[in-house]
C-alpha cells in the first residue's frame, strides 16, 4: 500500500501533535518535580519555583527567601557534562559565565547563580546608544573566543564543528519546508545548491582555522546583564570552529532590526578586539559569508515550516531585509542555485502574509 505525500505529512503531523500534547508534558512534569526535590535538598530549604523558557533544558528560578537560584536539568548527559566542564574552564580563564554552585552528572542537574532576566535584546530596545552596546557585545565575543581549551584540537572536551554535516542537515530540511510554497522548484535545484555550498565550504575551509572556542548559539537572548557586566549563558552546544560561526549566528539570529544595520561596524570592532593576526582577517570575512549563507537558508526553512504548520501565516521584516542584502552581494553570482532558492522562498514568504495555512494549501495544490 502506497501513501501519497499529503497523507504521509498528515500522519507525521499527527505523531508530532501526540508527542507535543501528551508525552512531552508528562516527561517535563516528572523531571520538574525531581529537579525541585534535588535543588531543595542542596539548599536545605523549601523554594518557590518559577518556570523559565527559552532554553533546550528544563530551567527553573528558585526563590528562597531573599535569594534566588537557577536550577537546570539536562536530559542529554554528554551535552550536560560539556556544559559543566566548559563552565568551570571559562571561569578559570576569566570569562564571565554563570557560577555553577552544585551539580550532579549522574542525574543531569545543576544549581547556578541567578543573573536575572535582563539581556542585550531588551537593552538594545531601551538604550539610545546602540553602537556602544554592540561594541561591548563584540568585546565579549572576542574574550571567550580567546579562551580556547588548553588543547583546542582535542575533541574530548569540546567537539569540532563539522561544516559538511551541517550543510547536509540544512539542505535536507529545505525541500519539505518549501514544498507547499514553491512547488515549481525542481529537486535537482536543491542538489545543486548543496554542491555549491560544499564547494564554498571547501574554499574557505573553516575546519582548518583559525580555530577558536565557539558558543554556536550566541544570540542576544543568551547574553545577560548584571551590574553593567555581560555574561554569556547556555554553553552546552559549544564547538571548536572558526569564530566566523558565532558572528554569523549573532547577525542572522539577532532578535530585531537593531543589529543588522551595524554589521560592518560590529565586524571592525570585533577584529580590533580579537587576538586574531591581521593576515587572518580576510579569511574570517570569507568564512563569515559562508556561514551567513547557510544560516539564512536554515532560518528560511524554519520560518516556512512554522508558517506551514500554524493556523495563521506570519513573517518578519528583518528576514526580508537580510535576504535582500545577501542576494545583492557580488559573490552570490557564483552560487546560482542558492540564489534561486533564496529569491523564490523570500517572494513566497511575502505573499503568504495575512493568509491562513488552508488558503496556502488550496492555492498550492489547486
């Protein structure tokens, strides 16, 4: 018995809904209760828990009288062990990260100092001097990039970032995410785009250096403010790679239009603050173009997937601005397949504003 693509996607969506509505909440409640019991035993007192979102780990703020703490549970033990070891290493190197007060590697629990909820994203919305704030952010990035492990090529502490695997996963999502919006796109176009990105990757060779300790999720929400100092949180996805990886994440996943107009200024500030030799600056900028292109495709797929699965379609002006800016680069002439995908996907995303997913499906399959 053969299923059509529409039936297969419906079954896939049904399984996803069951997991999200029933299985995931049950597991989260069980882990939440266990984390609270463990934290209270460490602190020796009862605490009032408050759920905090925005992270892959279960995170609670525990209010114990006049003090508060952050309790976290990491279900993936290898990533949790990296989070603990790297946090200790960075503090020894003088990098501002949350202090880990207690941890249990066996069950994946950690108790951290509470840095509050103020982050750079909220500061940029309030501050009249965005340039000064972004200068401090670039200095913060340069400081932890310089704090590489003692043996940066040793993947036993921090794994190396595999750019080719990242390209494969990014390109594998695009055909499904764009199917309802760009049905005219031939499958061969995605294969050509993947080969173009691999050739670009081979040309800039991010795995050959300069290698630094990279956060890999360095967006504005992961940089907190306390006593006018910046702290970087959520280190469990750290990798050894070119620092261009973190710069691309910062520019492509910044939460708002405040960062993109200052891209050139931020790059100049970062290169001035970093420990990179001047002869490596040109290589970093080429690697940045590669990662920006990959993350733009990745973010386009994420947005299309959300639009396809939600009841009401939505989009962001910032994504359009970044896509238009990248498409206007002279270097894009060397990647015609990637250019065609981004151009058509951006046009489709503009058309779906104000429409429902049912309208789009009717229009696409008519």
